[in-house]
C-alpha cells in the first residue's frame, strides 16, 4: 500500500464514522495499515469482502489453530524467500534489509518504479489472476507492489517527524516489518479507479472478485475485516498476499481467517 494516501484513508474512515482503537495499528501495505475500525463497529454490508463468511472471533484464541488446518501440513517460514514467511509487528524480516529477486508482471499498472515489481512467483500468479478477473468482467490494476527497506524507512521517518512515533505506528509500518518488502504482497485497484486505497474499495468489482476468487490463484486477503487484533493491521480489501495455491486452498478449507491463525502463530497487534 502506498503511504501518501494513508492520511486520506484515515480521513475516509472517519467520514464513515469510524475511529481508531487505542492500540497502535497500521494501514497495511506494509508501508502502513488500513483505516482505523473499532472492535465495536458493525461489519460491512458486503460479507464477500472477507476471507471467509465466518464472523470474527471475540479473541485470537477463538480462531482456528494450526492443528485445525490441513493436518498441520503448513509451517510458518523464517526466510523471506519463502511464500509462507510471516511478516507482522512481532516478526520482522531477517535480514531486515532483504531484497528479493524482482520482475515486472504483465498486468495493468497504476504505479511505476519499484512499486511495479513483484518477485517472479507472485508476478506469474498475478498475471493469471488479473487475466481471469478481466475475463470475468472485474478488471483490476496493480497499485503498489514491492517497497524497499530504504523507501519504507523514508516513509516511516517522515511520519515520525510530522506526527510522532505513536501516530507513525498507526499510519505506516516500520522499516523491515512490511510485507511489501518481500515481493510476495501487493495492493490492487479497480480498473475504473474507484475508491483506491479507501474503505469503499470493498464494494468495487475488483475487490468483490478478489475476495471470492483470489485463493484459486494462491492469494489471500491478508488483512480481513475485524481481525486487526490478530494481524496488527486494519481491514484492507486491496492488500493481497501470495502463499501458493495449495496453502491458500487449505487455509480456506480450514476456515482460518488470518495467516497467523492458519499457521498457529500468536497474534501480533503491536510491536
């Protein structure tokens, strides 16, 4: 996700009557997080924007564990070169300045420079997914892909200088803690340009299609509605993460709402 629009995202959330929880959380994109949403807020009218139709549990312990997933066949990886690496506020990249192999996917781009790049496996899967979405009448664009450690450092430091660290941790991921740096994650937009990186994106054709079909291509909506106390980031229907077709199918079958729950990891609401 892009950091510059984050203030816009937060303001959009406030316009919807939403407020941030007391615990810091970012608007993902790993350059940040998503719009603040209190735990008491009603869920969106469109349930299709969540990873599954299951309601959010009252606590992280109520969510599915690794023992409930595909016989525990999948394990969180430590290496950022693995599709099952988990990067959150408790699990920084190792090394923190990791640089993946990168390529430009053959998809419709709404960005340029490093943001138009993904690692090869993600790029290949994205090409297939974007083509399928377009054929289904729900074309999407790549809004923000890879983000380097240097770019994230500059973005985060700018937030700290302008708003202080507490607010920076709400609006932007710390350098070395962003999924975007792995090349496994990216943000999508609707081809019509509607609601890019805004809460209303959930109602666009691209978001609806991704919520229903991204798993078929190995992707998950990484920060689902009302699971910020587990992921550390508020709802981002635009942020997709590649974990592989087999793992994505198993996660869906297990009814796991977050990657942390699927892989049996503890919640990571704060640093």
